[in-house]
């Protein structure tokens, strides 16, 4: 019930779609890695898989936010996008509008900013519990405020490598995200021991804190 395409081209996608078409209805997990496929190819691939619940895109540098607007299936519960250079704030808008049941979002995108995080819809608060924003370098404390505004019920938050976040951002998290069980702020160079006090005082159900540098 899963498929992984590596170093694929548009032709490879077409060939895959055309092979044993009936089996595509059973596929629930799709991974596309290190591939040079277009938005149109991704759209064609996803549309042939009505049961998809998990999508991973890694190192797919032809994929854009427009492509995701065109292809995201509302049945997707887990979405991972890493090292896709054209992914930016408009991607958050697509996710917020098209994936109302999303449970887990893993996003490593160097061009996502605080403005993008403001596009999260509070409707996602009913479903989204795991949010990983690894190495989203442009995110600041204002982005943290935007997350809390729409998604206060997150239980797993990863801000590893978000180097513009400071102790003030951690204070905001500790005061407002009381359901957090896991917090990763490794490689956030502006965070000091002061943040440990905020975490210790306010995050009573926290089970995991990652601070590696």
C-alpha cells in the first residue's frame, strides 16, 4: 500500500501511472525523493491515488506551491516536504485550506516566513498535533505567535535550526502550548538557559526536550 519514487522524471511518473492502474486505488503512502518531476506530473500521480493518506516530497526542486494547490488530496493525514527549493509561504496556505484532517506536518523550507505561518487556519487545530519546522531559517518569534494563535493544541513541536527564535519565543510557547509533550529547539543559537526556566515552570506534561547544539 505504499510507493517510493527516487530520481524520477515526468516520463517515469507517466509510466508508473499507466502500469497496473487498478492497484493505484490501494496505495496509501507516496514518497517522491531526489526527483526532477513537474507540478503537472505530481498532480497526475496524486489524482490516480484516491486513498492516499501520507505524502513525502524530498529534494524535488521543480515542485512549487502552485503544484501543491493543484494536487493536495483532503484525505492526506501526514505531509512531509523537505529541501524543495520553490516551497514558500503559499504552500502553508494550500495546506491550511486543502488538508482539514492533517495530523502531522513536517516542513523544511528555507523560504517560509512568519507571514506564511499566519496562514494556518484554526480549523487545523482540531486535527494537527505534530508540527516540525526544521531549519526554517526565516521564522522568528512572531512566527511562534502565529502558530499559537491557530494551533495551541500541538503536542509535538520541532523548531530545530530556526535560528532567529529567542528566549522570548520559548516563553510564549511555554505560556500557551500546555499540551506539548515534545519540544525540539536544537541548533537555535539564540536560546539560553533562561528558556529552561520557562519550560520547567509551565510545560507540565512535557516528556521530551531537545537542546543539542
